[in-house]
C-alpha cells in the first residue's frame, strides 16, 4: 500500500557502505522520475548517476547533512551513501523548474524504498564546487542531490510535542526521531 511505502521512506543519513547500488538500479529509479508529472510536460530534468566509489568521494564533501544535529558533519567513512543521483535543470529547455524536481525526487525515493534502499534528498549543496569537480556544463542548474544506499540507521516518526518543536534528533542509541504535525493541525478548511 502506498501509505506504508511513504511512511517507510524516511531521510536516511547513514548507510551500509559495503553494500553497493548498481548502475542498472539507478537507471530504473531515474526512469520513475522520467515518468512523473512535469509542468507543461516540458521535461527539463536531467540526471548524473554515480555509483563508483571514486566519483562518490568527489560528491560527498559538497553536501551538508542534518542541519538540526549540531556537531555532525555527515556520515562517517563506512556509513556513507554508495550512490548518488544529481538532479539537474536544463536551462536550454526551461528557466523555471517549478516543482518538477520535487515530484521526480519523491518518485525516485519511493522506488528506492520499494527496493529496500533508502536515501536523503539534499538541497544544501556546494553547487559551484560540485559543478567544477564533475565538470557539469553551465546550462545545467544543480537542483538536488539524492544520496542512496542500504540504510544503516533506524528512523522513527513522533508526534510534535506540546511545545511545537519540529526539530529532528538522535537518541543515545542513535535512533533518528522525526516529529510530524497531527493531521488535524494541518487541515485548515474542510468542506462537505
């Protein structure tokens, strides 16, 4: 059921680095993004796929992980993603990508979850550095980086407390807790 898949699809930030993600799997996941809705059906998204350790090592330092967890610079060696999908906007097709990359990223992540993988959608990216390292042409706008692999951590959903704090945290057992607002708190109008 789609609800179960969505609940299981969390932002994972630690992975079993010894478990590879194959290029064929990345292509299958990008195909889900390709088949997703696109504003005016322009289909301006392009993708860079990486599952080679050498290339992954270039991408990793360009990313910022878990802003709410202070003094944590991201996964340690041995817990890093084994694959990345860099989502680009082709400015020769359109100058506005609207929500296309969000829709495609969610489709890709749901597909990854269905395959027993996990990942994190990262928008905190050192774009200039990444462009230079991977020699990405200027007409491609770097929109998102999807980090993928076999999850090493447990992520659990919590109710937002009375204080309204939505910041995620890790407990002493390294379980990642993510507060979510209640359904009744986000519906502001209901007809019928």
